[in-house]
C-alpha cells in the first residue's frame, strides 16, 4: 500500500513556507497592534508619517503592476486576458508584502524605543555608515516573507527593469529611500 501522508506533509510544509505562515504573522502583527499599547501609541503618534509611507508603498505596488503590464505587447494574444486578470493579484500581493514588512519594522522600532537599547545588535555596514554619516538609526530588521517578496515584488520589478529601466530604478529608489527617510524623521 502507498503511504499518502508523506506527500501531504510535504504539501503542508510548502503551503506554510509560501503563504500561511505569512498570513498568520500578519494576523499576529495586527493583534499586537491592538493589544500592545506602546506599539499602538507609536503608530498613532506618527500617523502622518505612516500614512505617507503607505502611499509610497502603494506607488511601489503600482510599479510592480506596471512591470507585468509593460510586457503585454510582447506576449502572445492568448496570454493577455490571464495576465490582465493577474494584475489585481499582483497589486494586492505586493502591497500586502510591503505593508507586512513595514509594520514589522516599525513594531521593532517601537519596541526598541519602549524598552531602550538594552541589547545592542550588530549593525551591517550600510546601517553603520548611515549612523555615522547622517545620524540615522534604521533599527532592527523587519520580518520579510522572502518567497512572497520574490513573487510579488522582485519579479515584477525585474520585468519592469527589462522593459523600462528608468522607471524600475525610480521605484527601487523609492523603496530604499522610504525607510531611510522615515528613520531620519523619526528621531
């Protein structure tokens, strides 16, 4: 007899790797926002900066959609409709990934601010350079769902770079400048 539990276990692990753990993490992050007073207060005090950052994240998501959309003229006519139907999924997926990583990052910043810097973590070379040169502390790294980021952010931006390099460079520049600007304004 064949044992069907092993493929099911592998499928379960894959589904967790790709999507379900990220959804659970996002749900837990939202719960912490509602339950942890310091996190809630941190976000509410910086409401204007957070809303501005969300608008930039939405703009980057539009860039991801453009990355797929710009390839439509080069595709076979039979692929145009499925790609057009995929555009809202790419918009929602890229926005979800970015918002999840952003709020994970500002949760770490709020915890660091509430608890103080009791334990100094080792900084990377870029963070050390930003700290020395501009006195910008990026704080702890966020949780990043790498598989979803690759599917919904990196791949569409690479497609955009393939078809329209200056636009892709502008969106990547926005993605890099967002946390640096936020950290510079959040002193």
